[in-house]
């Protein structure tokens, strides 16, 4: 690692690729010979227009999607999408059908429920969200407007390892924490959204990738900025977009392409996750993973120690050893280490080495 930098295991805002940060640093004061920073340049300028559209093109290329999909950039975080989705697509006759696999999936459902247009297709809440509901557990209403999933659960450390068969009902997914981390048949999804601050960039923008046939029409009774067709018709430039965030997403997408694409990301992420999960599984019970093994996330590894006192000690000593952001979410407790695309092997190896030393000193 660079001097004065730690291995950042925070769940979001999260670690970004060092080459991306250096590129942004190098052109921060004078973006493309404009004499201005990307923070100052007009979103109508040619230089920015090129960045905006290249980012869209690179995202679709990585996902293997064609002209029937579009990419939108929306503010308000994934939390605003929890509202916009049911507002635009659901009704009492055709509700949104939600699979509850963790905190954010539950929050999305709650917003639809407040609007009177949400129902539950499946839930793993009864086992503290230790696993992803299986295909057999899904009770899909054929009249539903969509089936909504949270594809990776940062708090509980679970992730889908299959694409549900929704029997023709449009499939919507919150991929905030595993977007562009592995190849998927993205054509099976009708609507994908991701707050970029976990795996794609800095906080401030949501990436929406959806079928044009869905987003080109919205309810005319909705306010302008709550309608997807507003963003679609104006290429996400109806109002001033978060230009710096989009610029950084573009750099991350270009970095992924330069690394070899999503297949390379998947191979790396599986190898990194194995390093950390092996440290848990080989600890003779000192570390206890929260997620069931068949639902384990490749992005967020969650585990407990024998006591809360040891967990506090672990987080403090990890930081002293250059390993930041290891504390778990308050709703689960324990530890959470997020190993997104930007985390190098060396970070996971350093974590595993620390885990072993800590176990030997405290068992």
C-alpha cells in the first residue's frame, strides 16, 4: 500500500482503486485542458458530455446490454429509489412483490407498503437473514408489477448466487454493493439500481440500468423529478447532475475494463473472499460467520467473536495494524469486512494474518 494509506474495509463509502484516485488527482485542477476542475465545469460543456456518455457506454458494455437498455444517473441514494420504483410502476391492482433478505430489502418494502402497493414474496427474517430465500420459497403474484430483490446484503453478509425465475413478472434488483463485481445474465433483469458509493465511486449518485420500455413512460401525475421518463428523455441532464460522481464512476468502469472485465473481477473477488472465509472456518469456532455458507457474500464478510469485549478489541487493534472499518453493523454486531473490487489480495491476506494472530493471543 501507499504510505499513509490503510486497507479500508468500510462498507460504503468504500475503498476505490488507487490508480483511479491517482488519475483523478492528476487532472483535478485542469480537466482536459479546460483550465477548470471537473468540479467547476459546466454539465453542458463538450468535455463533460463526453465523460457522461462514455460512462454510460462502458457500463452497458461491461453488462453485455444493448440498445433496449438505458443508463440513468439519479440523486437521492438508493433510498429514494425505494420510493420512486413503487410510485412509477406499482398500484393496488399490480403491487410490487418484495423478497426480504436483509435491512435494505426490508426498507424498500416498507416504502411500498406506506404507499399501499407492496406485498412480500418471501422473507428470511425469521432466521435473522442468515440466508437468501430460495426459488422454492418465492411466492410470486402473477399480477405483481415487479419482483424486487436486494442482490447483496451488506449488513448481513449474504448474496444471491442464482437469478430467480419470476414467471414473467419484471425483475428489479438493488445491486448497490455488488454491481459490476461478477458476470451475470443482466438481460434477465428489467431494472437494476445501485448507489455507487460501495463498489463504483463516491457517494452522491445512483446508477439505474433499465429497459427503455419501462423507463420511457412514467405516471403523469408524479412530480417531474420523481419520474424516470424525465431522466430518460433528458439523458439525466434535466437538472445539474452530480458531475464529479459520474466522472468517478466512469473512471472505475474504465479501470474494470482495463483489468479484463467482470470475469476477472469475479475470479479475484472469489479468491479474496476465500482468504477471509478460510480464516473464519479454520479458527476452531473462535470466529463464527453470520451467513449460511451457501449464501455467503463475496463483497461483505460478517462474523462474530466469543464476546462483545473481544469484538471491540479486535476493531481497535485492527485499525492499529492498518486495517480500517472492520466493525459490524449495530443490528448484527460483530465484525464486517467489505472486500469490494478495489480491495487487493494483499488487504485480505493482511486481514487473515491479523485474525490468526488475534485468535492465538485471545483464545
